[in-house]
């Protein structure tokens, strides 16, 4: 019998089980070596408690050996995550919330005789708008004679980037892409300011931890000492208190208050919102939208009406943190914020460049919105219009794009420190470039701005609309 399954490229580290896809559905296999810990999670009441609180992803158990492998114990079908994102695509607040959820689960697990053996951001995702822990096999039976095996991993994957951002007052998403398995403690310690040594939790979890890891045997590593349940609880509580008090204060950026300034243009913002609402309402087949250069998400919120799934991206981490905080304070469940520089989108990464798919392969949508964006890429980043049009055509079936003239105040701001303006940035050139890949469905001027909205549908291989 042919099993016909595809192993997930990132699911090879844990002998307790693995993720695979079969007939388009994601499953998790529990192996015999992980059976006892999995049953402890299920029989202790921890699974029911954590899923009811929205902390842990729910799954359906299947007594089917879908892979045909000899080590099979059981099969799980977890709730699917619509859009996968990675730590280097998260704002400070998103990473902090992921750290706090991990610590909360590690602490609460002790009450059920369990412990977390993994503490990495990759084990959390946003499902239906809320952060959940997705690795069911990260729970193991707690042994009071053994240390918390994930302590160092937590310090390197969570605490290190959070502390570096806190002390530098800079968003440092890129450093997490450079160190996907965590920033080595010695590097973090060398980059933190001298005054951080006088903050006891930082001195303990970073500086002392790094020093002992370099100079002592593995048994003397703070995370490898034998901890009683009380000491374990105190350790987790100390980490939670430290993370809770870390901050990355907003600082002025070029586009942080973009729509506040846009509101000063008489009639522009209301007219643009009205057009977007009307055009989207006429597209009932559009269920997934990617909003590129979304700023603080004003139009992502409009796009999310009607239960559409929206991926909301912007290169400014402070903008993404604002929309993240905003949707967290509301019942909105279908917007996924993401920090993304479109001139350098997240590449494929991990072993064999297969563990973490590129942004482009994850961001396929029914419609792509590029509102007040094209001039940033063409004028600010010198991306030729034809290459931009080709790029956008790979991401969705339809395109809603805003044309911003070269003499617009925002365009002139982008050109302020440039010697020459790109000669091919004009309405005719842009339109010609986009019509190579799309057919025009609707177009309209936006009141009070000199700008235009274009709604387009992608051509098929034979040159007809898809």
C-alpha cells in the first residue's frame, strides 16, 4: 500500500514524532518513543485545560497509521494554521507575547506533572488571530531530579533578542534571522551595555549563564543543575517577571503616522476607504488578502470584513506592533501582522533552505493590496516597474494597487536626497508594466489627491484573465 505522505522539512529533530502532509492535510505522528509523554499530557488533564484556555492548539486523534512507519503510535490532525510566520517577521510585542506564553505553559505544566522540553518561538503561531502553542510533543513527564532542559534555549531564542532590543531601543528582527536557533549567550553578553550586569536577572540569565557555559563543565551550567519543583517554579517566575518588564518604546519613523498626515488631505482618506470597501464587496470569491505596505493596518481592517483572512505586512516594526496591539484589544480574529521589507522579503532558510519557506511561497492570496506602496519601491528602492509588476503577479490572482504621481508630496519626500528621479516612473510606464501581467477591471481617481486606484486580475499563460 502506498503511503503517499510528505515529511515536513523542519520536522526531523524530535524522535517523539513528526509533522507530515497527506492529501493536502497536515498531520502529526506520535512515535512509540513519545507515547508515554503524549499519554501523560492527555491523561493528566493538561491538554483539556490548556486547549480550553486557548494556549495549546487542539487536535483530533486518529487511530490510523497514515505513514506506514514501524515506530507509529498514533496520528493527530491539529487545527491548521492559515499563515505561518517566523520570529524575524514579528514585532517586539509579538515576540514578547510568545515568550510569556511559553513560560506560562512551562509553569502550569508542573501542576500536571509535566515539563516543556522545548522553548523556542517556532513552537508558537497565531491561529484564528490568537497566539497558541503548536507543538503537542514538547511536553514530557516532569522529573524533579532533572533540570529544565529548555532553559538555555529560552535564553538564546527569546531572552537574548528581547534584551538586545530593550537596551538598544532598536528593532532588531534581522538578528533573529541570522541566528534562527538562538543568539549565543556569549554574543548577547558582549553586545549588552555594561550597566546590564547590575540588573540581577540579566546578570543571572545572560552574563553568568554565558560565563559558566564557557568555563565550567556541563553539569555546572545553570540550566543543568538539579532543581526542585520550588526552584523550578522560582526560575520560571523570575524569567516571566524579567520578560514582562522589557519594553521597546516607539520612536519617530518616517511612516509611523502616515495616515494621520494623509487625513489632512481634504477628502482623500474617506474617498479611498469608500472605493476599497465598494470594490471588495463586489468580489465574494476573495477569501484571502495580502496587504503589502499596510502601515498601521487601516485598510487591513477594511479587508478583514466578511471573514476574509488578511496578511498585514509592513517594513516598519513599530507600525506592525501598533496593529498587533490594536487587534489584540478587539475580537478581530482574521488579521495576521508581519514585519516585512518587500525589497528584501524573507528568503527560504534552514537546512537545505527547506525548513522555513520563503515569504513568497507562504503569501499566496486571492487578492494583493498595494496601497500607497508602489512609489516607495520604485522611487525609494529603485525597483523597475516591470520587475515589480512581475513580482506582484506571483502573489495573487487579483491586484488592488494605488498609483501615486511623481509630484505627490510623499513621492517628493522619497526623492529629496536623490540626484535624479527614475525616468520610467510615470502613469504610462507603470500602467504598461502592470498590463503585461494583469487586465484592468476597474480604475478610479481618488478625490483630492491626484492619485488613482486600479483593480486588476492576473492574466493566464494564454494571455487571458485567470
